[in-house]
């Protein structure tokens, strides 16, 4: 298809459309209409068949049109899955034109929403969605490596409209304008240029985001209106619309945060402690870290993390992991982060946030800034409780079970190292499944292989099984195998090895074991919520680039291990899913939602995805992909978070899977690495929620 | 002569269908889709519609007989019927469906029944009318359908 050429020339012709509708008449009509537009049409009246066809060969189609009302599968569900798995534009079709139905379609990621009976004029425009998406994706990919913030994350990886909230929104707007003129139903956004996106996409860098947050805080979140924010920020070339959309994301992020915040606050505090000594994992403070990370584009560095110290960068970050000798968890040069100071590792791990650019994105995009701010607040509470990093190492980050082998994720090395240490010291139990926040914009469902690995975790005693699926670790999938198992882990059961194979691609936490990063309390009872998002098997992307603040240890600790954690917990740091947002941004501290989901695999599956969401504001972003997938991160995260909140200690974790360890205080983690216990309980509270917010949050 | 008479009749019949509200603009779309590639497109779709809608109607009847209080199910069927009828432009049938659904929402069985019967009637009438229309068309031959009536 001559896509690149003038849009109208050849490109629309031959567009390969898959039409799904259970009503034979509508289907026939649709087919005829599409043929009239000279598209290539494939039809099916079953959603399941459609999915199958798409899965077989996703490149066979350019676009999917689906009815909402279908007997075998809900149209929205199909929409989510397609967006998540295949990242294809999906257009919804329905006779129901009520605003809320339309809204639902859009929020689920539909590129467009057409009313039946559908008219040919509307169909003539659908090719625009394809072009638009491609264009954005490309753009995002280019930026990816720059460690741009979540925008990129949003755009790029996740692609699916669903994943990127921001991108989606933006895209949606345009689409709306363009395609809905006929219907006029969704012409709500008209601020974008209808024809094509005129303005270059704004990248919300850490600095920018920081300004934004500052402005918002100054105005007061309630009174913050885009115009005023824009004025306060005083950045040229920034439009009110950019701010508006960013604000929207931010609000969502906050909402998510506040849900967890209470619990996390502690954790956050923990994370905040960027200082190396305090092992602030997740660098709640990470904000700075994050920035540092982001700024330095370290996030991408996460990948470097892979190399070994994963966080070589993180080293710099000095993960707040206290106690961790910054020797670098991630021994940067070392392939294995052999037990170097676990803590360090952890911190390193933190840094690990998203090695991949993608990941980095996550972190960056992540609300890191947001989080940072928030985290900072929280952090104070605990002061870098995010020892997770340390624990991180133990935590799911440990991708490489003890064997330094970096499991995909560079983080693993880190983790392993840290883990090892950690394990020794105490069952990290926290399998911080470093679920890298869907770094991979791809279906984040890298859900950490949930519990399946648990056993590993348990064994991780020495090894960081928790493959800290640091997102973006090279291995896309963050399979965070929570190698963390230290002994504790075993207990923790949370050994959900979140294997986040952090491929460079976004956390493909697909089924990776959610390594519940056993956020030991030791780490710091902080709210290190390591979202073991990976729990869900989502590999948590441990933002390797967490350099700074390993705070991001969002270990998506696989919930599974959590359980064990509980038992063991005391020592373990909460497995909280250390959601290592790749950011190492401490900001994540809040986010570090360590899901002790050890218990539930499901957590793993769902959680991670969710968690990640939660964590990173960007979660929405990345979670998007993940979300859709198994990881219903959104949901899970909420769960996770909730769980966290409720129990605030491992209790919740229990349900979650695990964040048994009381709030993984990173510090504790670190310490725990050395000598677990201690703060386990402390952690409990904090369910360290390592939100991966930072990761993707920064939308 | 004969031929043009037939054509005339066909055209008139068509016009009246529109005028009387049996069909609406959607039907035009169908007609537009008919071309050399699919010369009988309209008829095919219409046939398909009647087949499918007959099934739906019988489902509704069964539901009304067995579990008349199951408004959810009823609503689902009627909704489906509404979908398809609007797709081909069967506007009267569609309107009847819409009203019926409203009664379903209110859980008004009596109203529902009443509307359902109306729906059935409209459906039958349309079927018969379109049947003769197509028959006439076939006699006329593969000629283009009369020009659109002025809207």
C-alpha cells in the first residue's frame, strides 16, 4: 500500500479490513460498503474467530471493525484485546449511539465509534486511523531512545489506542474530528487539527513535567486549569491543549495514586530517599532520580542495566537503597550482579528501570515526575524506604535467579545480585516483581509468570529469581522471576518470579512470573509497593534505569510469593510488587506497589499489568497494553493497591499475592539483604508500591 | 411498452414504499451498492434480512410464551431486530422495534406485546411488498432502478 504517498492515492485502496459482526445483514452490508471503498474485506460473525485470525497473522490486517453487541464476546473486550495484542486500530460499530456507550468504546481504545446503519462516507475515512497510528508509532519509536517521557511510551509501545491514554486521546480527537463529522457524535475534541496532526507531539520530559507539576501544585489541583498552568509553566511552544491532555493524564494518575497513596505514602517516602544510603528505591524522590534518569536518558540506560549491574546507572542513582553499598547493585560492568551488595543491586535495580528505551520510557513517561512529587511527599515519610532496590535485587528483579544470569532483563543480574544478598539476608520474600510497567507498550501482559515461578522464588534464596523483569529490560517480557526468593521468598511464596524479560520492548510481562519483589521490610517499610505487577506474571519492569532511585523498584512481585511472604515476611520485605518503574524514580515510591501478590497468580497476571498501571501513572500508558491483556493492570493495580492499602501490610499482600512483607522498605530491603527481618513489618505498611507510574505515568 | 410499463410500475412501487415510510434512505445505500459486480445485491440483502428476522421474531414469540417476564432477553432480540432492519432501511419495522424496546425497559409486558404484534405486522407487510417489488424488478430486467425519488 502506498501509504507513504498521498493519503488518498493508493493507500486507502486495498486496505485490509477485518469486519466482525454477528448480525448477518449488517455484516453483509458492511462488507459491501467496504468493498465499495475498495478495501479488502474479510468478514466473520464470531469475535473468537476474528481473534484467531488476527493472532495468526497480525500483519494480515490493517484495521478491524467490530460490532459492540456480540453473543460470543463483548465487543469491548475484543477491542481491548486487539488493541493490546496486536496494536491495530479498531473501530466500533453499534446501533447504540448514546454518549456513554460511545465513551466506553473510546476509553477501551477504539479509534472510532460508528453508528449503525453505517454510511459509506464514514467508511471512506477509516483509513485515516491506520495512517495516523502508524505515524505516531514511528514517531514514538524514534523518540524512544531519547528517554522521552511517557508520551513516547504511550505512543510508541503501546500503540493500541488503548494503551496510550494520551496518545489515544490525541488520536481520538483527531479521529473524532475527522471521522465523526458525519455522525457528529463525538466531536468533542476539536482542538486538534482535524486533518492531520499539525503540531508535533509534545514530549513531556522530566523537566517539563516537573514544571507542570509545580504549576499544578501551585494552583492547587482543583483549580488547575490548563490555561493557568500553561502560563505558569511558561514554556514556549507548549499549547493549552498539550497541557490539557497532560493534565488529564495527571489527574488519572493522581487518582490512582491517592488510592494507594495512603499506604504508599510510607512507601513512597521510602522511595523518596534517594540518597544512596537510604536506599530509596524507587526513588520516590526519584523524582529527581527520575529526572536524572530521564534526563540522562538513563532510562534507556536500563538496558545498560542489563549488562550487569543493570543499574550501572543506578549506581549513580545510588538507589536510595540504604545500606546497599552502592557498589552497585548493578554492577555495571559486571554481568552478574553477583551478590555484590544486594542492596546495591537493588538500587541498581532500581535504576534498572527500563533499560530499554522503551522502558525508559516507561519510567519517564511515568509519572515519575508526578510521582516524584508525590513520592517526595511520601517519601519523606519513610525516607527512602524503598529499599526495595536492595530488596529489589532480591525482588523480582532478580530475573536471573541467583545466577546472575541476567534473565533477559538486565535487571536480573541486578536482582540476582541484590537478590542474592538479599536472600541471604532474608528472604526477600518480596518478590518484587519488577514489573516493568508495560514498558513495552506491548501487552504488558508480560504478566509475570505468576506464581508459576514461585517455587523459584522460594529457592531464590540465593538467587534472584525474581527476574526482575525490569521492563524494558532487554527482554521485553519482564519476566520477573522473583528470584528473590531468598529464603524468605520461599516463604513468601511470592516467588512469583516475575520474569520480566525485559526486552527492550515494553514490559512484556507476558506471563512472566511476577516476581514479587520481596520487598522486605527491611528495605524500608516504605510503601514500596513493588508492584509485582509482574505478579500477574507481568514482569515488572524494573526500571533499570532506576539508577537514581531505584525507587522504582516496582517490583511486580509476583503475588504468589507473597503468600509466602506473609509467613516469612517478617523478614521479607514485602514482596510488594516492586514495581520498578523503570524509573528508578523514587517517585515511584508510592508506586512501588509491591504486590505481595504472591498468592495469587492471578495477581500476577492481572496485577502486574495492573499494578504497573497503578504505579506509573504512566501506567495507563503502558498499562494499556498490558492492561488489555491479561494484566488488567488497571484493575489489578487497583487491586493491588487496594490490597495494599487495606492491609497496608502484607496482609493485603496476601490477597494480592503477596506483599507479605510489610512494606518493602527499601532500606530495609537493603538491610534485609543483609539481614532481612527487621523491617519487614515495617514494610508491611508500606506495601511498597512501586508504581510504575514513573514509568509510564508521564504521559 | 410492456417493458416501460413494468418499469413504471416498479418505479411507482418503489416510490410509494418510500413515501409510506416503509423504507428510508438506508435503502438507497443498498441500492447504490448494487452494481455489475453484485447485480442482485439489494435483493440478496433483503432476503437475508427476512430470513434472519423471521428467526428473531419466532424467538421473541417463544420467549413471550415461555418466560414473558424475561425482558432482558426480549430486549436483546428486539435490539437485534432493530439493528438489522435499520441496516436495510426498513424504517417502519425499525420504529416498531424502538417502541417495543421502550416497553421492555419499562417492563411493561402489555405494551411490549402490543408493540410486538405491530412489529410483526409491519414485518409481514414489508415482506410482501418488497416481494412483489422484486418480482417486478426481475421482470423488468437488469435495469437500473428508477432514479431516486426526490427527497
